[in-house]
C-alpha cells in the first residue's frame, strides 16, 4: 500500500533540529519565563511591589527592555544547553578529546564493535561544533553505528512539546511529516518542519490535508480526495507576519526554503496598460525572479508520500 497527502498552508519551513531544541528548552524554562512575564505585566500596570532595598535602583525602576533582555538570555542559554547535551550524545570520541575532554572520559561510552577509530590528532577546525555543518565523518559514522536514524519527530511526546511552543504564538505544525530535500543524505540534519497558521477541516483531523491510498495492482483504481477552502480559511490575520518573526527571533529557529517553483497568475500579464493598476509592479508582473526570503511566510502546497509495501 502507498499513501500520499497534499497540504496547503500559510507558513514557512525551519530546520527540524532547531525546532526540537527550542521546544525542549521552552518546556524546561516555563517557571522563570512565567515569573518574568508576571513582573513585566505588574510593572506595566503600576502594581509591581518590591521590598525595600538599600540601592537607589530597584526592580521597579528597571525598564521593560531590561526584563525582556533577561528573558531572551534565559531562552538562549536553555537552547544552547539543549544543543550541548545533544552534542555530548552524538559526538565521536575524537571530537570530544580535541575539545579538551579527558581521553578516558571521551572513550567511556565506546563499547563493542565500531568502525570509528579514535584519533588523538584531530585538529580543532575539524571538530563538529555547529548543527548547521556536520563536518566530522567520524561523528556521522558514530551516529550510524550506535543510533541509526535520528528521529527528530519520532514520538507523540516530541510533537506535544513542539505544539506547546507554537501555540502561544498562534501557530502550529503544518504536518507531522517532515520534508527532506535529499532523502539519501544521512544523518538527516537537513530535515525540515513546516510552521503554519492554524486551519481546521470540517472532516476533523489536526492537519487538514487531502490524503489518498493506492492498493492492489496497477490496473486497479487508486484512491483520491478533494478538499475545498472557504474564503475565511484563506484570509490572513493582521499579525500573521509578526507571529512568525517573533517565534523565529525569540527561539533562534533556522528558516529554510525548499520550494522548487512559484505559482503565479497570468492574468495581470495579459492586462492592457490602461486595465492595470496605477501602483507599483506586482510579483506576477515581474515574473518569478523576485524570490521569497526563506524566513518570509507565504502560501505553499506540499506533498508527502510514503513507501509502497
């Protein structure tokens, strides 16, 4: 059986690993973030009460920008900690040693057969230190030997954690499925997740999409499905762009653009000059040369398919 689904959503794509780290961090730092939000809210309303202090400047006197900087510092540190914990799990012993870890400690987790030969001479510039660049072949082989594929979205718990991060920003996942431009690349650090404005289907389901299944032999009829969109579903809230920008900047997400082409209308190109608007050129008039920025939300049509069994 083969299964495929098509989803239309307004949003953008981010590296799945950046989304997972941000969601884990968000879950762990909820108490201090809620406390800071309460301080900011009370200060804004003039109801912030503080104990008497000997210094001239009290918590009441600090501007709101300072409290926001404190919040951002907490978030940044929590995300960094999540990345470091994952590095500790997935780095090879040679990279750990090159970064100053004791050799015996670096080899502590190496048990049983492995094709990764420890290298005490590895240069620091060859060490894996950035999730955007898996530059160490030994680390890739270490992951292959001990972990198989990294399942960034492999459990319901992970999806719930991500949902908790997105919901306060008025966003959700476009689909539980992830997008990989290079299916043969391994490990899949290029895996992408779609972030979208929430939509709801009258047929139910958390991720409105048209799904179909193919069964039997080639001459048998394949499954198909059709959805219609109400005008309200295609109406964007006034703060749509702000939702995405705030989430990406606050939680340091890594946007990407996997789109292969842009769908435009030929209508405006066919209008005579006196029929066109008197304003500036539109994207359709200018052609497809003016691409969307990778962190710019837009309507997208995405297809996911599974292997046939």
